[in-house]
């Protein structure tokens, strides 16, 4: 090893050691299972398989095809859809594929506003802008932390979007899709649901079921509430053969060449495990998030969605403008090894100094934490954020809470030793 290589391995080791004594509450992250991790490290990660199984451009894809066919089947079964494409390499790439397939430059699509929780890829200066599509934002119902139904129906009828896009990165409550059915029908727009955050909750039966409620297309990330590799999927019930072809071509050759075969194989294991453990996991994720919201609320912190039980997903949003703002609080929490992020809340203007923090329960749930641990986590957050206790002192308690939760749950345990070697490096 030379000095640069040593510096890199050293930094990664330090990162592992740090995260092993931390509480990670970033709502978009999770942990792969040991067996997924083994697939992730396989030779699949060195290969190309452009096209579809049986119709490839390269040789050497015999077993890649077997895996891709099986994963496609599992996705169709789990999400109840006619078309499943596991090739998008991330949620953003899946979004680009949908935009490529269903829109032309200059088209209008309706979306959630960034400050109301939308993702950058659904904004004009993100992936949507790459396609040259214009966006109009739905009116927001702050009390219920979702789109305003009547105003959104009116907006759809008025602007007649090519596509009505839904979904957020601060996704506390289901989107009222059924209520917009008449407006969709009248306008004839495509109905697209970005499930990046809530894909695992949908698969676990613990959130809305968009394809049964009027959505035709789902894009998603496979590493947020779905605890798989960093990758994406596109799921749909296309209206006809032409729409199906356009979606598939949107992915390849549209936006993907190499589709990260190692990640796809790892995703296959995640899905297989999810068919066994997914419901229990999703239940615990939501129960934990609600408990964490309640714990912070009881200590006087301003948790959004109070009258609705704070959340129906893995995420809670906390207004910390009185505690110094999201940026300051997230930094203080990091010093105590509680990893979160600052976040825009409705009405915020500046993404650099927003008033909120966003917390997700899914990773701690994956490590086996339950309601009683969420009470403790809530107290630790409160002591740093509101009481301004010394973060170093709190960090010691964080480490001791975390020390009891070092095994990935809700998965097959065959490869635990290998997983520890690669990911959870002890001391
Ligand atoms: C995270 C996210 C994405 C992008 O996913 P990546 O896999 O990070 O590219 C897209 N849409 C929403 C709503 C998200 O939260």
C-alpha cells in the first residue's frame, strides 16, 4: 500500500468506528443485510448486461439473466404491478427514466414544492430541469402535512399537466390520491408516485398502496425504508404496450448503460428477505417513529403533525427554530454522534438555514431498537438540542445505548461474519 491508499483505508476504518458508536437517524439511509452485502461484493460488480434478459448486447450474462428475471418476478409480486424494472441505478435515475419516457421538453408537470418536502430531482433545477420540463406546485395543507386536496384538484384541472407527480423526501402522511381520481380522469394525465422514501413501507403493507389508489407509475430508491443497496426501481401498470415500451426504453438506452449488477443482485436478497420479514419490520419502523415523535413532543419540542400522531411513516420533522435552527441543531447533534440533517419546513425559504431537522427511525429499527429505545433516543436528542448539554457527555451515553444493537435484524443471518468484516468493523 502507498500513502494515498493507506489514507483511504484509514478514513474508511475511522468512519466505521464512528458509525458503530453513533445513532444514525438520516431518513434516507439504511443497512444492507449480510447476505445482500455478499452479493454486493460479488463479481457481478465487474460486468455489463445492457438490454433485457435474453436480449443482451454482450456475452457472459447467463447467470445475470437468471437473477434479473427472478428479481423482476419478486418486484411484480410484492408491488402488484405488470411492469417492474430493476435497472435504474438510483431513485434519481429512475425519475429521469420516467421523465424521458413520458414527457417532452416544455411539458408541464405538477409536483410538491421543495419547501413542502419534495426531492431535488423533482425540481426544475434538478432532474426535471434536465428534461426541460416545467413544474407547477400543488397547494399545501400545513395542518395535515400533505397536499391540499381541493386546491390540487383545481390546479390539475386548470394547468392540465402531462404528468401529475407525487411524493416527498419529508413524507409524513400518505398522499390523498383517490380523492384526485376525477381530476386525473378529466385531464388524462399520467399519475406518477415517487416512493423513494416509503418503498419499504409500501412493500411491508404499512403505507398507502399507490398503484391501487390511482398511480400508474412508481419510481423509488431501494436503500431508504427498503433496506437494500443504493439502487433504484421503476414499477408500473402501463396503460398499453406502447407506454410499457417507452418506460423500458426510458431506462435503457435512455438513462442507464451499466445497471450495477452487484447492486441488483443485492436487491434480490433484500426482496427475498422482505417477503419473510418485511411486514414485521415495517410495523416496527412506523411504531418507532411515532414513539420518537411522542417522546420529543412530551419534552416540549415542536414536532410537526402533532394532532395526527406525528407521522404514518418512518420520518418525523421537528421545528427547531427556537433552539437555534436546523443547521445549528444538526451540528450539535453530530458532536454527540446523533446523525441527522437540517431540513426545510413549509414556509422556509433558505435551504442553508432551514428551521427544521428530519429524523428517520428505519435504521435504528433495522438494528433491533424498539419503543423503549426510541424513548431514550428522544431524550438524548432533547438534551443536546434543547437543553444544550455538553455533546461529549451525551456521546458517551449514545455509545452505550448503541453498543447493545450491533446486529442487523429482519434478515437471513448466513453471512454475518463476512458482513462484520466488511462493514461493522469492531474497534
Ligand atoms: C431520495 C429521493 C430520490 C432520489 O433517490 P436517489 O436514490 O438518492 O437518487 C428521489 N425522490 C425522492 C422523493 C427522494 O426522497
